C-alpha cells in the first residue's frame, strides 16, 4: 500500500512541476469568464493607489476627468518606486532624484541648463 501511495504522490509532484513550468503555453487557452477575472488597466487611478501622486504632482484631476490614457511611464514608475524603497524618501523627492539622474545622463545640469560648453543663452 505504501508503494502505491509513494508512486501516486511522486507522479502528482512531477505533473504539478511540469504544469507549472509550461503554464505560459496552456494558461491562455483556458476559458476564463469575464466576470471572474478582469485585468486591471495601467491607469492614473492605479498610479494613485500605488502612491505615485502627491499635492505637487496631483493625478486626481486626471481620474476625476475620466482620462483614458495609459497613465505614467512604466520605466519611470519602476525607477521612482525603486528610489522610494532604496533611499526611503517620499514620492516628490524620488521624482526629483529620478529627474536629476535623467538630466545627468543627457548632460543637463540640475538647474535645467545644458552643460555643453558651446551652449549660448540669451537672457
């Protein structure tokens, strides 16, 4: 009896592992009713729920107006959230750090002026 139980449990473990590894192939083929699962769209409302909004960067007007755009930039959101977690800062500070990092990559100073020595400004 123990031999049958051991064989059955080993077979189920191998089957579960095989299904888990190949889930990307067979999962889309399953008929899932719409009322059971609805994919959350990337939107301004979701951005607000994840903490990517503040008084200085207010997304509530976009949500209230029913803005149907996709929301904030995915790469930017990931980078800002990573800064928020690693440096333990708020959204506004993380957004400032992210913007300054992007400026530095494009040879722009933190004040917004280009660092190009050939740059001429008429003020």
